C-alpha cells in the first residue's frame, strides 16, 4: 500500500498542471472568503432598508456550515483536477506500462482512489484552518462549545468531495478522454440532471428529483441557516428552494453512489484493454 501511494503521489505531485490547478483553487477560495465579509445586501426593497451583514456567516459556529457550503460549490474544480490526472494515464499510456511492470488493475484504481482521498482531506484541512482563523477574527463572545458545535460538517464535506471526484473518476475511465469527460460532467451536472429532475418531479413524483447523484451530493452541505435564506425568499420566487432529504439519507445515498460509480469503473477497467 505504501509503495502504491508513493508511486501515485509521486506522479501527481510532479504533474505541473496539478500544481497549477491546485494553486488556482486555493487562491480563488481565499479571495472569495476574504471578499464575502465585505459585502452588504439589502434585505428588502423599502426606503428604510436593513442590511444583511455577511460577517454573521463568519462567526462561530455557523462559519463551519458557511465554509463547507462554499467549498461544496467548488467541488467541480476538484473533479476537473481528477479528470486531468486520470486522463493523462490514458493519454500517455502509463496505465498500460504499469500493468506491464507488474501492477494489477485493481492497484491502479485504488491508487487513484487514494489520491482522491488525499485531495479531499487536504481541502478539508484547509477549510478547518481557515475556519479557525476567520472565526476568531469575526466572532465575539463565543464559548469553546460554539467553536466546535457544527464542526462535524467538515466530515460531511469530506464525503461529499470524495463522492463528486469518484463520479469524475468513473467518467474518465469510461470515456478515456479529458476534454470529453469534462464536457460530459459539466453538461450532466449543470444541464441534463436539472432537466431530468424537473421532468420527473412534474410527471412522476415530486420527491424523486431529490435522489439524483448531483442533487444528493449538493444537499449534503446546504446553505447555512441564517438570514440569507429569508433574504433570497423575499426577493425571488424559487419553487422547492427548501426541498431536501434528511441529512442522514443524503449521506447514505452519497456513499452508495460512490460505491456504485467506483465498482462500475473497476468493472470497466477489468474488461477493457488499457
């Protein structure tokens, strides 16, 4: 296992595109969380309007939900990193070379799974560190219990990130092309699944749309329970905005989808030539 990890992480760390994409991701996340507290939003359209203080999302304990929500919106970027990593294995035929050198296909696949785990863990640690820093900056009158009462959402985010990247792993192993895999992932996540959800909600069962993979993973880190929800509802008509499954069911389904996509990818790896 250690040998497999050294091989996989050695390839990953020496891949310049991985470093560039990783740096872009970290910088963009930092910029977003630095800028957001400076924004003020109107909570109604009257002349004497109140302002929604975004800084309230940066105080303990809600900051953990806020950062998990923001990071969840960035999972597509992590998935694209995974697509590049696995797509290169096919482009440069390194998978085939590894098999010739004596590695099994299961080892190849589990190696990529370890890389996915490391990426998700690193991002979770990043959120943890930034959460403490900005939480201490913007919070006042907090107790130790306040600082940790919602920190479990980071574990849920870790599962969410892994689930989304495993979906990308499956698509790349199935399609064997980086560009096509990215296009399919974007099209499915942003266009195809939302359309299918609308159709099944209207003509089959209104709750069925909550069981699709992208919807399930997205709802694992919902928007923080704060005044922003009321602000959105008061300024826009969003049908079904609050619809969601219980959190435990979302977690269960995300794990189930992850296992399904992983073993489907494994089946493809074992059946096809590399």
